[in-house]
């Protein structure tokens, strides 16, 4: 309702400022004269100008739907992690998490569910203490895209876990698929002979598109290897024999491709997503287990 209108002597100009809101459909305006401005219903204009914006109903429905979907996803994720953890603890191999959509399959026959695999070795490259509550053995291929995908996840989780986790890395080059897989496995092992395995491990995964013999020698120089000893190791048949030992051990444990992990002897295939990897490590490395 308009409570006051002030008229000014002509000539004058009336200017409208439309302001729509839920509280009023009135328009505000001003009467201008040569020296004065008279406002119409100034209090209504100010009230409408300060009214809070209203979210349209379609947007409210959209936001509500997204919130419900997010809540359902978080509940599913929590259930999935809990079920994986219970499977590992109980030894129910058929229920273990497998990520075969993030996995490079080799030409290996399925062996079915097996008991815990004894794949821990004293001489393979390792991070962490031997007496850690959780030992993870990784079988990988430096040229496998999924081994590379899980590389940063593994590095992050191990750094967060401190003395609670020991990581052992073993070779499983898929020679029939990746032409540089064996060469890179040998390079990492030979760097390990000089105490620099994980420096080479990082180099190879971070430069997985450049794995020629020349590239590998360059990485050896970058990490400070004795290059004569490095070249000699690469040519040594014992280096190749060590890789074959890992392949035989992996095949006997039922490995079909890379990456494959063993959490205290229980097999998990594929590039495990970071949140699930982190929760599994946290649960399995706790003092109560």
C-alpha cells in the first residue's frame, strides 16, 4: 500500500525503479524537479531491496538430490571398507577386494582361492621395519599403467604409516605385453645393489614413457650410481635370474597380472584406490590385530 505521494510543481519527470520480491509487487519511484527529489513509498522500497533472495524450487530439488546421493556414496564406501577388512581378518578369500578393472592381465591361468601366500623374502627391496604389524608385498611391472597409477598411493600410505607397515617390492614383468618391463626391473635391482633401489623406482614410474636403454643409463647418472658397476650388473645373468625367481614365486602364489598385493599373505589384485588402501592399512596395522 502506498502511504505517501509528494507532488512537485511541473515540469517534472517520474522515474520508475522496479523491485520485485515475495513481499510486495509495488514499484518504487521518484519524482524529480529541478531542485528536489520526492520519493514514493521509500520505506517499502528499502524493505524490498533488503529482502533475501529465494532459491528456485528446481534448484532446491537438485541440491537435495545431490546431498542424498553423496550420503549414500559415503555409506557404501564405509560398508565396502569394513567388508574388505573383515574378509582379510577371517581369511574369506572369495570376499577380498579385487580391482580387476585397474589391472593388467598377463597370460597366466586362474588358480582359484588359496591359503595365505608366503611371498615375504629377506633380500628383496623393502621399506619399513621387519617386525611391523603389517607386511605388504607388491608384485609390479614398471611399464604397467596400473602399477604406475598405484605408485603415488603406495608411497603416500607408506610415508603416513611409519613403523606400522613394511613394504616389500618384487618383480613381475609382463614381457609378452611390455617390451621394457624386464629392462626396467633389472635397472631398479641394479640400483638397489648400490643402495638406491627406491630412487630408481621413483624415476622409472615418474618417467614411464621414457624407458629405453639410453634413458635408464641417464637415470642412473641422475641418482648418482657408479656407472661401470651399474652397466656390469645389467649385463650379469644373475640379475635376470633374480627377476625369474620373483616371477616363479608370483605365479605359484596365483598372480595373474599387475599390480598384485599381499596384505600379510592375503592377495588383492589391481590398483587399490587411495581411501580404501589407507583404511585397510590403518585397520590391519593397528596394535589390536
